[in-house]
C-alpha cells in the first residue's frame, strides 16, 4: 500500500538550505486561533524553552497573575531576558487564559513561511492512484489509458519543494505527461521525453489542453491556472556520442554538423552539408565552420577533436 519516491541531490546540504517549504494547509492552520481578539489575527503560542543550560537564559519570569516561574528542569528559556522583555512589551507573550501559565511566544498565521518537508505524504495531501486515473481519463479514452499515471497533487508537492517559478523541470520518462502539465500550470519551464506515438497522442493532447486552459482537472483550481504559454515538439535522432562523450562510430559528417550548428546557434542547419567543406552556414551575419585536426571526411570524425569557429 506504499509508493516510494527517491530523492537525489548533487549537494544535499545545499538542497536542504535552498529547498522550499510546504505551504500550510487548512488542517495545519487550525491550530492558529485568536483567543484574545488580537488585532494581528490568528496566532499560536510557541513554547519559550530550549534544551540545555545557558546562564544568561536562566532567569525568573513573573506572570500577570503574580506567579514566579523558572525554566523546567534540564531546560532554559529560549530567549535572553532583554529579548523576552521586548516581546512582552509588544504583546507577543502569552501566559494562558488565566495569566498564570509558562510563557509562550505569539506567532501569527501570516508569519508562517510554511512547513519543513517530511518523508511521509498521506494520500489526503498528494492524491492516490484512483485519483490519477480519473484525471487521465478526463483527456484520454480508456483504450489509450496509461497504466501508472501519477496524481497531479503529488507532482505539485515535488515541484513546489524543489523549484521556483521559471525553473526547468525535466522528465526523461514522461508517461502520461503529468510532470509537464503540473510544471506548466505552476509557471515552470519543462522538457518531457517519451516514445513518439505517446508524445504525439496522449501527452501532446494533454499539454495542448493545459495551454488552451480547457484542462480543468488536477491542480488547476488550486494554482489558479487559466491557460497560456506553449510548447515545441522535437524528434530526437540517433545519439552521436557514447556514454564517455566520444563520437560514436559510423557517425557521418552531416549528422555531426547538424548537431554542432544547432548547439552553436539554436537553429536547424540551413542545408544538408557533404563534408567536402568545413562551412556549415550563416547565422545572424556570422559564418559557422566545423574544423577537425586532420583531413576532412568520415575517417577524420573517429577520434577527432571537434572545434567550432565563428568567422565574421
């Protein structure tokens, strides 16, 4: 009855310091009340103690009822006395309804940045498989239904923790396109990879409905998505490089030239090239050449060092 999500980070400590918190949901916000008609709105009292012994945080506090209170055994106050007095003067200390309880620091609901992500995500918060299948059936027929779709709420939580608006989300095994759909609705850029038939039919149709604003399911209302943006469909050719970054055998000059020209300019190569000349084409008033450290031709590709050189 459990699903597992594996998290990887190049620098775990950096991720820990930069990842986003989870927005407070209605259930978590219920603990924030306004017991004293505070003009600051709903709040909760945070215990004002810390573990350990610090001499400058061991002092007596007199409650409004006149009761003197010391820190509990094995703990100290979380604030030095001058900071406590500032908060008390500002009305940010709560001593309970009768005014004789241990002090708590008032934290207002609108001051809460969110919750630190935890490792257990119940389906009430991130959806379940049945929910995901219903979302998919809203844009796909039963005959073309994807077997293992993910609920949009699950992808929303992952994306909101790990990214900010404008960031790039990549899904190398796009499946039914949930990652792209949710990333688009949340204002992220995205790249999806999948086999051709599935891209053209299932995923393409889903993303088109997102762009048009006709997709009303999933997290659409939660993130207030109303449509916009667009996407480009690209077909990948055979890989030019192996796992070590070397040019594969039997790669022809025109294939490599097209790759280099696109990498350098962001545009398709203007015409098919034969390799008899290093000239590839002109882009923005500049001629682009592909040069080798040897004789041009198919043989020079194997093991050759590839350079690109722009000539005005």
